[in-house]
C-alpha cells in the first residue's frame, strides 16, 4: 500500500522519461502519510503543475457512475 501511489507512479514515469498520457483513478478523497494530509484536489493541482503527461484524477465510487462518464470524456480528449 502506498499513500501517494499515483503521485509516486508519475514521478517514476518522469524520471524514466515515459510520456504516456496518464489518469489517476482512486477511491480516496483524502490522502495521508503520518501527519501529512493532501486532498484529491491538492494532488490534482500538484500533478497538473509537475507532470506533462498527467490528464486528471478520478474518484471511483462503486455506487455512482459519474466517474465512468469523467473517464470516458478524458479518454475521448486524448
């Protein structure tokens, strides 16, 4: 388990110069590690500023379908 798995993944892609368009999908709206906390909006902004290949962050919910619509739109924009 990694608290900031998507962020770590994007950092590794940048380090290896992999420029594949990337969407983060998560079930969490707040991420924490020790006393440090970040909201999904904060991570989204951080990723937009630092990763050229980042397309966006989607909050997954098994009880709602909005995440599917957002994913389809993002994929259509590629």
